C-alpha cells in the first residue's frame, strides 16, 4: 500500500566524484553511521544480534569499523550522493 508519495531526488548521475574526495567520502560515511547510531541510542535502542523493533535492538549499533561491508557501502552511497549534490549545486569542495 502506498500513500501516493513518489520520491524525486535530484539527478546527479552526470556527476563523477574526483578520486581526491574518497577520503572525505569515508569521513562522511562514518559520520552518517554515527548520527544514525546516536539517534537510535537516544531513542532507547541497544545492540542486539538481530533487529527487533519491539525490543529496540539492532545489530548495526556497533562502531563503523565493525559494520559489515554491505552496511558501510550503504553509508558510503549516502555520502557520495550528498557530495555529488553539493557539486551539482555549483559549490566547490576544497581542503
């Protein structure tokens, strides 16, 4: 069942991130996880072997380094899409 909402993110397929941003991508990905984990913990969630919404347990409530690679890739994707949007919007990223 759907409520009629159709997500329409800005298309950033034409943007290729330079290799020089790979380190920033990883920093952002780690922080995406930290923000998510802090939010969950603040809501009363704790670590658990399996996700259980009733008990508020989640297996990804671990440091970023301990996440399965698939979960890290999810956070990296979020970071990369955000960086692409920044560039597409006309901003520059410099150190």
